[in-house]
């Protein structure tokens, strides 16, 4: 699947807007970023939470740079055949990475069906 960066970013914004308010309102000092690929150049990783989970914020200091939730455009496009699949995968990725902010690990996400 192919899609330019601006269109993809708009889909990410659209999917964020569809998430429940109580899921996103608690995000403190978090920014969402779209990048083409992970640093290693692979297409295996769809998203990444880069920061301190809410459950670990006792180590979090004043003046910290924002935590980041990164969504990888090319990885998503390689994994999806059409826009409907892409929207579904973006939704899952966003929920998965936001869950990491709240301190939910991959094992628990697997149990819940979000990994």
C-alpha cells in the first residue's frame, strides 16, 4: 500500500480523535510523532512508546522532554492492503502505545488482545 506522509499523518490524527476521551485526557507531557521507519530501518515495528510510564513517574523530573509515541508510516503501509486495514492497525497501535504510557506491559496487552 502506498500513501504520502501528509495523508498518513491525517489518518493518525483521525484515529486519535476516535479514541475514548478518558484514554487520551490522562496523557501528560506526551507527543505523537510519525516517522517513516524505526532507526534500524526494519519494517517490523509499527509503533514505539519512548518515555517513562505513568507507573514509573517517580523518576520523572521537572523540565523533562515530552515522552513520545512514535507511529511508523512505512511499517504500517507494508502491513496493510487497504485503508480500512490501515485504520484498524493504526487504532491498535495507538491503543498499544498509550497503554505503555499507563504502565501496561506487552504480556498484559497480549492477554487483552491488543498486541
